[in-house]
C-alpha cells in the first residue's frame, strides 16, 4: 500500500500568519512569533509536507509573501506547497525560486484557465495542486473562488473534472462549512470525489483531533490529510498526531526524531 501523507497548512496575510474558521481569518502572529512558538525541527520530523497559503484579498504582496516563504524554508526542511495570488508565470517562478516545491492554484481554475495550462506545461502536473473550496447546498455542493468570496457555479464534481482536464496533479479539497470547526472532515464528499478521479485528493477543513486525521488516512481512498489549526498542534502535537496514526496501522513514512543529526 502506498504511504499516506500528513500535511500541515499555514495561512499568510500581510506579513503575518492567521487562523481560519469558515474562511473568516484572525491573526496569530508574524514569522518571529511562529519561530518563537514552534520548534521547526519538530515540525519537519512530524509532517510529510507543508502548505503555505497567501489569503490576502489585496494585490501587491507577492514579494513579501515570497520572502517569508524563503525564511520559513530556512528552518523547515519538508516539501513545500505554496499558493494564493498566483496570477502569472512570473508569480509562479518567484515562489519556486524562494523555496516552493509545488504551486497551489484556486481562482485561476475558473477565471484564468489558460494560466493553469501554462503552469502545467512549464512545470509539469506534479507541481500543480488544484485548491477546491466548497459549501454544501440543500441538494448538492457549490464551489467558491476568491478566498471563498465568489461562487463559481460549479459543483465539487464539475470543479474536480475541470482541474483534471487542465492538468493538475492533485486536489486539495476544503469544506468551507467545516473549516476551523473541529467537527471532522466531510468524509461523504471526500469519498465520492476520490472514488471518481484519477489524481490524489487531500482532505482539508474540520480537523479537531487525531481521530479526524486517521478517519481519512485509514480509508482505502484516503491518500493525504491536511490540517491548518495552529493552536491544536502547538508543541509536540504534530509528532503525537503522527505517532497516533502510525499506531493505528496506517502506512505513514516513519523515521527517528532528529534523524538529521
């Protein structure tokens, strides 16, 4: 069985890192706060990948964002997926030069599809992660762009089909209803999507305890689980989460803490 992945997400806006609940953000602290309150070596030992998402609704912060990504890379040695605000090949190149391993795209999937094709042609499908944010409706689902501010007219299924057609290599699927609530993933939608698409689906939105992570990762369709709740995982929490998942027999990669010497 292929190894599952545990992914941690950080939200960035105007030089600071933020928490999100139902896509309404509140400030946690700047990079100095992050370095003070986290042991970056512990983070690197505990997760398989790190996502850093620019949630600023205002343009013009890409160079500041890239600088903080570069500073973060200096202390956290894990694969890094970076996105938010990518509107050109130059934006993508800037983030990759500053430490990104993969690029996360959301709004361009619906409003600038040719840019997504260009990113795939330039960097390959394995570099492009499609971020799909949705809410449930009474009969289906509705997908949103622009940091959850604009309805796209797509259901989850049609948005995923669009992302696959454009060449994305993975889907980050986020329930806006569950985001920051601690109620657990929307497993019904995750399973439905993962069963009908050919690319990996990363679960996002709703983690409140280790069992929520395990519930998706032990599912035959579950390849990766992401959490962005900073305060639930201060200190050794991420390491404890990984140990819990491994103890359940879920195939995560294993290594000794401090393996870098």
